[in-house]
């Protein structure tokens, strides 16, 4: 899916589905919840704007409220946040984020399942991205990613995905209403 209209049409055809965010969009969402005005101040979210945060919130409204994450995504998220955000903000951010994470659904993917995907796939995508693929397959969820290759792989695997970058580009070109 490459536009908000396509996302809306998918929701109308399939109903509200669960949504899995990739690590970059989880960062955008949760740092934005803490303080959307500081998105450009951190390396992990500097490519995003307040408008991107608003667009992400628009997309989320088409899906179930309990976002799906995997332990692999959470570990990658934690490493990036701890690298980029320092005290005194770190304590506030993590407390806020931890409270928000309580409403999310965790989908655990066993290591043997990830290893069964083969070395080539793991080298290309890594464990966090492959955990997204397997979680989406397990629970029939939609993947929202800013990673073009991951989205293409998901689509080729028969899994629905939304390209945040494509929706973002089309949103920028849309006439102001």
C-alpha cells in the first residue's frame, strides 16, 4: 500500500487488522509521544518531522489500537534510544515509553524459526526484520515499514505491507485542503 487512500480501502475491505511497526517507525511514534518537537534532535529520529509523526498517527487510526512488537524490535529500539537520548530526558522518556508499551502486544518468534529462514535472508535483513515477517505471518497482521526492501520482501511473501516512505511522499504532494 502506497497511499492513505489504499490504506483506507484495505481497511474497508478487510476490517481493522493488527499492525506491526518496524523499529524506525516505533521510534518515531514513541519519541513523538514524548515530545514531537524534539524528533529532529536525536540521530534515531532526525529524518522525521512533526508532519511525519502526524501522518503516522493518521495511518494508525485504520488499525487495531494494540500495536504488535517483537522482542527483537524492542531490543533494537532500546539500543538506539539509549545511544541517542541522555539524562535528564532519558528517565522521563523511558518512563513514558514503558507506560505506552504496556498497551502493545508482544509476538515472540522462536530462534529456531528465524534460523530456519536461512543465512542469506538473515544477512540481507537481520533478525529484527525477519521477526516482523514471521510475526505478521503468525497473526495475520499488516506491516508498516520505512524500509523499502522489507516491504517488497513482505509483499513477495504474500504479506500486506504499507510503505511509509511512499505514503509520506504522496502526502507531501497532496493539495492542502
